C-alpha cells in the first residue's frame, strides 16, 4: 500500500484534527513510500526499532511518539540522531497517534479497558478539542469493591498497582482515562461516577481521593495503553490485509 494512502486511512479512522494534542499525530518520519508490514507499540524506542528490523517491517506505529512532543526542540544529533538514522537506513516510517488513540470509541484505550472490565460505555468526558479522550462506563448491576478489583486484575495482565478505595462500597458508574489521566477526578465525581481507572498518579491523588471519598485504581501508564495499538494492529491486518504485529515492550510505570 502506498504510504500516502495508509496516512489517509489512519487519519480518517482516528480523526486527529478533532483533538487538541501536544505531540505530532500522524506521520512523523517518512522513510519509505510504501507500507508492506507494520509493527505497533506503545512508545517509540530503540528496542521497538530492533523489533521492526527483525520483523522486516517498513512502518512503526506508536501511541507515544517520543522525540516528537511539541515541547521538545530536538536537533538530530547524538542518540536521537542515531535513532533517526537507523529508521532511514532501514526504510522504516513512523506514525504516532496519542489522544486520538485514547478517545476512539471502537479501538481506543479507554473503550477497550471498559470492554475488558465488563463495562458498557455510556458517554465520553475530558474533552481535548472537539472530542473526549476518556469514557464513562457502567456495570449492568452494582459490584462490590472486591468484585471491582477482581475485574481489574483480570483485565490487566499485571494487575492493580494501587487501590485507593475511599468511596462508595457499591460501584456502578466508572470513569476511565488511561495513562496519566487522574486530572479528571473532580469531573468524574460531578458526572456521578463511583470509581476511576487510570494508569499513573501524582503524589496528591491519594489525598484527593481520601478527602473527596472516592475510589480510584491505577494500573500503570504503559500497561493501560497497550489496548489501542494492539487493536490497531489487528484492524490494519484485517481491513487492509497488511501484515501487522503488536510488540509489547513492558514498562512498569
């Protein structure tokens, strides 16, 4: 498939223009004019390039396009220059989709976390631009805190890192924002949520949960964001018939 056609397909699917993001969403490195095999992963890193070379892929697609965040002013020298050189020398293009791959209601991280937890998505929240990046989802019937944790342990291969269970003993309505999404706690409370699922938290979050009497679990930034790139690899293979493989290089943070 031609690279420009692949770009158009991705942009139509993920609609990056509707999000106000703080990194490049779309093509970051154009090192080939064709796409014949794709490797997806959470973050752009050396070991993912190694995997792409081993797989003889000519395209990498990530959630975190490290080196292409808008607050970075990177000159292609040193380690960063070496990384780019390897991409060009091996004819491997790079795409990054950040918030669009959190908020997608079919293959987005948060919608897929809800599905893995046995929840049904009922709404979106935490708007960044025209679209939300997080979801509100509900259990068919209320569950206890113990049952809620059991669902999370099943949904996440590495389980729950911390459970801050200061809120209601019965959980029905759950806010989900992968990665570092705990800034949405008060919005989730205003929307009637009983609990929040996210990836990583800051020091003040346990205090906020205790004082606002709220339930929150976090399961790892990387580990809550494998869902979208994994599903996207499947979609590329099934719909475009381009070989695609998700490579999980685990990161405990």
